C-alpha cells in the first residue's frame, strides 16, 4: 500500500534546494514530545529528539553473506534475527542474497502507533540492492525517507535499482544529503594511475524517484531519527579519505566552502558526510556511522552533542579503519570506544579486520558480526 502523504511542518533549517516534499511529514517537528532523560550530558541538546520505543536495522547491502544457518539471538536490549523476511515453510530461494563492497541499511522505528522507515545509503550496484530488497520482502514504496551519507560510489551507486520496474508509480522519496559536495566528481587514489570514480547525478536522482534536500545542519527525520549534519574533527581522528574531489565538476562550485571553490582537484575531507541516529527509550543512542571518513568517534561524539545524551547503545556501519588510516589508529579507536562504553558495536563494510580483532580481544561481548539480511532489533524486551 502506498503511504498517504503529509506536508512538511516547521521547517526552520535552510536547505538546498528549497522545494516542498510530501511524504509522511518526513521532516515534521516533534513539538509536544518530551526528551528522554537518559545519561544526560553536560550539553543542552540542539534538537528535541523524542525517544523511539524500538528501532530495527536490517542490512540490505554489505560485504559479507552467510547462509541460513546462524541462530537468532536475544541479548539485553537487542534481538538478532538472521533470517528476517523469510517466510516460514517457504522453499529455499534459488536466488541468494548478494554481497558487494557497498553499504545499505534499512531503519524502521516505532513510537507509539507511528512507524517510520528510512533507507540509509544504496550500496554499489542497482542489481544487488534491487534483488536483496525483493528477497527480504522490503517494498521500497513503504519508505518514508532516505539518507545518503556521502558522495562515494559504493554508497550511492545502487540508487537507480530502488524503484526499478515500478513505472513511476511512486511519489518522490525525500533524500537528505549533507552538502553540495556530494555531487562533485571524485578520483579514487587507491590505484596507479588513480581512477575516476564519477559523480552523483542529481538529474538521474530525480528521474529515479528522489527529491533531494541538502542540509549541513542536523535534521529531525519524521519525528524519529536525526542526522548529524557536518561532523567536526574534534578527536584524535583525522579525515582519512582515499579520494580527491574536483570542485565544479558535477557540482555547483559556488555552493562549496570558499576555500574549495577555485581548486581544480583537492584532497577529500568529507565535510559533507553525515551519520543517521536514533534515541531509543531507556537504552540510549543508536548511531549509523555508514563510512566514518570523519571518524567514528567524532560521529558518536557529534550525536551525543546534538541529542544531549551520553549513553550509547549501539554503533553500526563502516568505521573506515583501513588505509589511509593505520593499524595504530584502529587500535586507538578501540581504546576510545572503551571510554565511551557502548553496549554494542556492529562493524560493517570498510571497518577493517585490525579493529575487529582488537575489539573482540578487548570487549568481545560488545561486538556483533553482521551479514546481508541480518536484522538488529534494538529496544527493551
């Protein structure tokens, strides 16, 4: 069933382009909803973020698959469903879930009778996300919104596969991005000679069923989730990104930071990258870090600052502790996470085995290994 659209309400933050988007009040305000008093930090929150009763995060695209043999688990504040979306008694599909070097996570949250569904990133290829959504029984028409964490091909490349074959039968899906930089052409510096990664095409996005909103400041999504906006480099972490950016190629150079407008090609600093987060009632923050080019610790600290909540229940996504970051940086990140003391860490995508091995050594009870199709249900039992 298609959703009944609602209008945007209380749009106080300037975004580009200034267009009206109608889809379930995606950026509706949370007026009248109280903040959860959980691990309150010393900072006042910059957004009024209501605690959701529960949020489930399902891996749509990631690097690894595992057959239907792992058992489900029930842990404090977390249920792990390894075969979510598979009907009981159904024949084993002759089409497997597919893995690739990309990332896509479906977040479904509930607050009282209200449910919201947000897709974070689109993986690398249209074929994989389209097939995996079908096999997992996820109807893209049920989505309320989408977020693109940053302008790398392994996170946006699959977007044309989301509504493939639906013949324009959907309304425009809101897509939040963190800055004009998301559209700039990028060059991958991981090979010799460097390879052109390409650029995200906003006209193709519109044709594929998306309505883009650009905001470098935190945004409340449908009254449930929130984005971090620009993530400050506020810890030991550096912006370590294996790409360079070409200002004005694919993007509007006049909308970039002044220091970048006249350059031909510059190192990527991920200024536009953002994380997507929730506050779960009585448990704390859930942070979808996606790729963490600005640093996973910086991403978590930013979520704490915005929400005013210190307690971190789960961090999921790519932590990018591979080159150009070092093994020493990976191990230091584990030590910093020990100080934050999240309940769970769910490393995906570009995290790297050094971090995972060290985290398993230091706090094995916190680390959960994800696979394509795994659903993590975060909430009180």
